């Protein structure tokens, strides 16, 4: 399929696939990345003032995929995912061969340029050749001698360099500089033509390899439950029960005038909502409660953009386009059929993209962030009882926790996130269960994932309110986020079952690991709070506010009336002012 040069590429392929002594993965190389980015920038014409950053090509561990094709295929089947690792391995080998051939041609082109420059100098020094014209074989041999001399590496012994130069000058004097120069010109022209063809061939292979490799999911933690086995219960907090006559959150909201789905549907469509009265205050209270707990735990607070480049979302493992996508794509200007932006489904996406194409000093790790943002999801294909009310909506507010860590720290960081999530739900006095999710329930980026499901008495079942995932280097490889290790006295010891941390030293910089977890998804937290804390013994509908949440609810102990009554003295004062001046109004 690929043109092989006379020097051959089998040795390089063997070295490349065997791996280096340190086990460092092969990446697509700086030249390939730069050429691909230049082509993307030439093909894309951004609007005036657009300062977008092109995401680098993914630095995937192609060597590991090529060496573990059967393991990756089994991993894909267990996760009920899609991908063709065998085809990725084949294209990777083809790419390595094409890249080697291209570099060999480029090296020869450079050598020929140096040969031509020196032959031109020697032509002015050497006397012209008299007699019969030299044979084509003699000219070719003289040119080959020149190439061998100028192709010597810098570390060649001085005696060998001197002998090669003497042979080069002797051949040049015997054959004639003019004949050799003409031969080198033709060889250079032919080499540049072949270089262009080889570069196109390499690019063609790369354009097939990169998107196919991006379809592959992350590897899976060996302790994750197998696909089809269901989640494994890690902890159960509280005693879930469903009292007779327990109302669901829609019935509670109707009695207390907390939601307005009808008017929201008129202006935005189904699965949108207005939160009103105490529900609006409850959203703000939950956000402040979750953010305060995260900040106390050492997370840096953020607010994030709601709009991101589609390439950033794809780098995080989300499909920004297509029927299966849960993200809303934003059409480009002037009816551009290829959207360049999408609305975020979680602030995990902009938080991960903050450090794309960057190198983080190891001393700054771990970087722990907590962000509040709006989240937008299509929720395509979800219908039925589970989708009623606030449980499954197109837009909601969420507090997200995110961390960049060293490779051997991501497992511990995941456990810490889960503990913080449990503390948050303990403070809300909810009954919940912690689940280690099976492989067929993992997203593309997740190496391991825990879900927390709260008991919702009105629904009569548990409902997911939070999750936490260790994505290892899946996102950082796609977003090109590395760290610079500090000098260490010895190699780090990895956690059981986790990837080892690269030792400091020469070679490619290692990639960070990313971990994420939901602190509070507001609508589902409201569902669980209302249905858990509704006071069934009260003669009127009311909901108790957990003690930890009361400071964020102006000290309120109960949600019990649709509109807080205004003090009579305030009402009388307003009426008096209005009579004196109709344009004065108490706001």
C-alpha cells in the first residue's frame, strides 16, 4: 500500500512497536501536529475578532492499542461501546511507515541542497575536465559519494569525515563539477516530487486514523463490575420507605406554588420550567451550600462559560454532533452547516479545557476546581414517568467539582470526591446509596465511576443525583494537558490497579489525570428534598428545611405558604406613599 524507500522501514517499525525502555507511548509527532493545525487554520475562516485556539491532535497511546488489540476489543464489548481497535492498529503502523518514509525523503532533500551548494563552490576552484564526457554511471557514483559525505552525522569521527571528503573531492575532480551539479539538480527535483506524494499519503492515513482512534473508549478499572451484572452497592445510608399517600414533587409544588411548567413550555418548549417563590430561593441555597462546602474542602470557586468550542467538548469525550449527541450544537454564521460551538452539558467541559495545550508544573498539582454553571442537555430518547417534572429537563443549574492530578493520585482523588459528595447529602438529610457502576454504564471517558442515588418517596424509587468519575489521561491526551515532573529520589509507587506515574527524566512529558464529580444538580436535589422532608403529619402542606440548609434560606425552617405574607405596617406605609406620590413604589 505504501511506497517503501530503498533504505526500508521495517527496523523502525519494529523499534516503534516494541516501545522504548521507559515504555513511553508513541504520539503523532510535532511535525504531524503542526501540519494538521496549519491545514485546519487554512480551511477555517473565523469571524473578525475570533481568537479561537485550535485543539492539538490527540496524543493517544497508539502503541498500547496496537499491542493490546484483543484487550481493547474485549473492553469495548464489556462497555457496550463502539470502535475498531484492529483497524486503528493497522492504520497506526501505516502511519509510522509513511512518516518514516517522508522524513527519509526530507532528509535526503536537505542533503542534496547542501551538496549543490558545495559543488557550486568547488566548481570555481577545480580545473575543468577535458577529454571525453564522463559516463552516466561515473556521474551517479560521484553524486552518491557527495551524498554520503554530506549525510554524515555530527558525531562522526574526524578521520572518517576526512576520508569521505577526500573521496568526494577526488570523484568531483575526475568527473567534473558541472555534470555532478546537473545530476544533483535532477535528483533534488525528483526527491521533492516524491516528498510531496509521501506527505499526502501520510496525511491521508492520519485523517483516517485520528477519528477512528477517538471513537475508542477509555480502559476500565479492573475492579469495576462487569457489563450486564448491574451496579455494585458500596454504601446504603438511611432506611428508604414510602409512606402511604406520600406526594411526589409535582403535587407538593402545586400546593406550595413552587413551579410553573405551563408558561415555561409556552416560551421554551417541554422540559423547561420556572422555579418560583421558595423553590427559587431553594436553588440559590443549594448552590451556595454546595459551593461553600467545596471551598472549605480546598476547591477554587469558578463560574464558567455556557458556550464552548465543539472540539473542546469532543476532547472531553462528549459527542457534540449527531443523533446520539446529548449536547445542543450552535449553528455557525451565515448558515454554516458545520457548527463550531455547543452549549455545555456540564461545567466539566470548560474546566477541563482551561489548561488545554499547556504544561503544568508538578508542584501545582493537584488543581481542584468547583464551578457553578447552567447545563443544557437534549435528553433525546427519554420518555415516560421518569421524565415527569424536574427529574429530567433540558436546562438546569449544577455545581461541579473537577481536579487535575498526577497519574498515581487520581484514584485517591476520586475517593475524596465521593466522600465529599456523601457529606453534602448527609447534610441534606437524604437517604441514598453509593453504587460502583458496571462497565456497560460507563461513559467513553470514565475509567471508573460511582453514582449516588437518593431515595425519592413520591416516585417510590431511587434516582441518580450525583456521579463521580476518574477519567485517567483520556481527556488530557485529547486536550494535550501535560505536567512537568520534579526531580524525585525514586520512582513513585502506583496505587493498586492504577496506571504508574512516569519517572522524572528525559523524554516526553507525562499527561495529567482528570477527575470530576457532581456536588449538586439542583433540580434532582429539589425533588429529593421535597419528597423526603414533606411533613405528612401537618394539617397543611409544608416541607421541612434541613438544618444545614437554613442559613442559606434566611433561617426558614419550613416551606409552607406559596407567598410569604407582608407585614401590615409595610402594606399601610406603601399605600400612604402611593396616595401621596403615584410614581413611588416599594420594590
